[in-house]
């Protein structure tokens, strides 16, 4: 027996979805893609059917109401549908045209029906103009009222926690000692509470001071260390930059090898940022560090040099502890 030739599969049609960037409603583009037609021919079909008792207009409106919009491909395109011809002004224009037509066609004969239809057309045009403004003002009012209620609730909760939980955590730290496990856990919980009550939630790419505060809290949980951080001035440096990475490495070295009290001082300005990390450990001479120990040599000094900044490591005042000074000018790497 001879086998019958395989029947060719029909071409697979694209899904019927309206584009996010369209001229009016995206119906013609959606139908053209789905049927494999040209967009111009599809628009002429709708225009021609419009003269057949308005069938083209009704079909267009029905497809516009029932055909879904295509999904966004990424986070950047997750935005409302963009109409090159604003639908609001289209409604205004059609309503005014209907009002003028009613006035010219039935104005001479008068009649209550003509007057009502004319008034209705004018009201539709006015609603299309002022409704979005009213909706936006109402949304802003509700948002402001909700924000005020939340701020009042947060203030009441902050006062209650400050008089109870925060004072208890501070008392635990004073009684337990700065290097004890209990004091470190209490200090971390106190910082988390204060951050939640007064600072709120930060973004994924936080600023330099916020990132180092969070990192100090994590260090205090893992090592017997207490980190005091002070930030002066303003800086545009983010947690994803090389300066933040070098600061974290210097803080980790101080917590791991020195412990006890570690101070971090950030001084920012428009042109430069200086960060000082000091500990009170035994100290060390960077020149005598073995060649295979790359923590200070590459992760701090080398990283800052590659980023266009500088890093110096020296003993503290009186030969006690170690001081790391990081200097960074944001525009220097771009110029070089």
C-alpha cells in the first residue's frame, strides 16, 4: 500500500491581541496580525463597513472592548497603553460634532427631543474633558488621607515602642557589655526597630550610608563588635558602587581581626567622598602582609585605585588600632 502524502499544516495564526502602542485603539493592527493582512487594508475594510449602516464602527467598538491588550515584555514597558490619538479628545470632538448636527438638523423645528439630545452631547463632551481631572484630584485626596492616617498610626506606635521596647533593649546593652552575644542581638534589634519606625523601607540600590548601616548590623550579629557609624554631608554614591564594596571589606576586616569598638565616619560633598574606618585592635603594618593575603591589597587598595580613588591603611593614633581612609571623586574615573 502506498502511503498518502502528508497534508500540509495550516499556518499558525498570531494571537488576537491589541498592541500597547497604537494610533487609536489598536484593533486594526490586531486583526491584521491575526489574519495576515496589511494594516492599511484592514483599516479600509473598517472604513468601508462604516457606510453599511455603521457596521464598521460597531464592529470596531466591539473588538476594542473584547480583544485584550498584549502583555508587557519587560518591566520597562509595563505602562498604560499609549494612544497617538487621545481617546478623550476624540470623544469630545464626536460629541461636539453630534451637538452641531442636532442643532442644524432639528434646530428649526424645535422639539424637546432635539434639545435633550443636544444637551446630552454637550454634557458628554464636558465629562470627557473634566472627568480625568476630577478622578486624579479624588485619587490624590484619598492617597493623602491614607498617608496621614498611616503617619498618625506610626507615630503612636513609635511613641509606645520608644517607651517600652527600645528602652528595654538599651538597658540590656548597657548591662550585658558591648562585646557580649546578648548585647549584639539587642543592638541589632534596636537598629531594625528604629529603621522601621523612622526611616521606612529603602530601595534595592540604597545610598552609601544606609547600606553601611545595614552591613554594620549584620557584622554585629556575626562578630563580637560594636560599629558606630556617623554620616556628614550628602553624597550620590550607591550601595552598588566600588566605594561601598571597599568600605564593606574594611569593616569586615576590622570586625574579624580587631573586634570591640569600630567607628565609621562618612564625609560627603558634591565633588568627593571620604570614609574613615577605625578600630582599636592591635594594628598591623600593611607592608608586612604576606603576598597571598589579598583582602587589603586587592579588595580595598586595588579596588579603589581601579575605580579612580585612593585608599590608605595606617596605624591609629598612639600605635593603637588601624585606620583605613578611602577617598573617591565620582567624576575622576569618567575623565580618565
